[in-house]
C-alpha cells in the first residue's frame, strides 16, 4: 500500500479480540465495536487496548485508521511453555 492510499475499512471488517496496527504503529487488540457512538456525529468507532500497555491503555479510532494484522495459523502458533520450564528461541 502506498503512503497516500487509504483503504476504507468498515466496522464489519473487524471483530472483538482481533489484532490491529494503529496509526502510531503500535499493535492493539479490538476491545469494543461502537456503531454511531457519538451524539454529534454518526461515525463508527473501535475501542482498542494496546498490546504493550496496561488494562487502561485504550484508544478509540475510526475503522479506516486501523490495519488488521493477520494471525498465524494454528500450525504456526507458538505454544506457551509449561510452568517451570525455560523456553529458548534461536534466531538465525
């Protein structure tokens, strides 16, 4: 996607729990979908919780401002370590 291109995403393109990239480049998870939430305008909004933030580190944005992040397939997903075991990741 070129810098000046904007994909007009709709509220229906997102679901609760989905991982997205915000305009600042940070990753977040969709927490709530708000349809026509404001009394002053009829724009849809999406409440997101930042992945690297606390429980109250939230942002509310319009759908076109968010970029969906594809999640890995179950075969590619990394299993969490069993409690008490160390996990090492090798990067080549």
